[in-house]
C-alpha cells in the first residue's frame, strides 16, 4: 500500500503536530515515506518534519526524523482526519 501522506506539505499545513511534554520541542509532519501499517515493523521508518526547539532559536529545521522517536517522545496535538484515523484509530 502507498502512504496517504506522501505529498510534502508546508510547515503551516502539516499532516500532524507532535509536542514533547516536558520541553519546547515540536515536530510538524510534512511527509511520510511508508504506509503506517509498514512503519510498525520498520525500526528505520522516518518522516520528513519541520522541527522547532529551544536550540533552533525560533526557526524551523527541516529533515528526516525516525518515526519511533516522535511517537515515543511526542504527544499528538493536532492532525488531519486521515492521520487520526490511521495513527490513533479514532477520527
């Protein structure tokens, strides 16, 4: 299956926004490379994100990040309907 999130979005219109609970880290998911069903078995699954932290001095840094890192350390704040449906099982 192809990923439904394979088209790169702008920082202002991400598929999902995750934030770290105890810090000012934020990840905005702009693109995925695999279908969520395949990511579960791939420890190297990655997302293209825009990330902001105290170390970026208010600007966004873009690049690939391991999916497991965001899902482990981040909490979903906002997402598209499709993202919620596939990643949380709830619309």
